[in-house]
């Protein structure tokens, strides 16, 4: 099973979104000022920003689909276990209930 670090990916995506927002703010502050090369740079940056936003959106959806699939597989696994070993599931549930009760009592 591939080990992932979603926290690092989430942090990187957040920082990239902040950098994109700063770049867009700079572009809007420049307005129509500048020479032809500045206008060309502005157009290239706007195109790049749009492409990066699309990629960030797609990666979020892919990650959400993957997490949803994992949750479904886990639920199916728990369901199989409880159907095969109902009394074990009852004991495990009671154990968790006792642990939570002890934690909340303190």
C-alpha cells in the first residue's frame, strides 16, 4: 500500500493558492500600465494561473474520490467482520464504550 502524506500535500496546495492570489493581486494592481513586454507577461501569467487552478481543482476531486473509495472499503470490511464474528464485534464495541466512559469521567 502506497504511503501518502495528505497534510504535506494540503499545505503545499494552500501555499500555492496563496501565491496565486498574490500574483493575481499584483497583476490587477498593475492595470494597463507598462510596455508591450509587460502586457505579454501579464497575459502569460494569467494563462498559467488559470491552468494551475484547473490542476488544483482536479487533484482535489481525485483525492476526494480516493478517500471516498477508502471509506467504502473500510465500511465493507467492518461489515464482513461483524457478520462473521457478531459476538466479537459486541465485545469490541463494549470495550470502546468503557474506554470512552473512563476518559470522560476524568
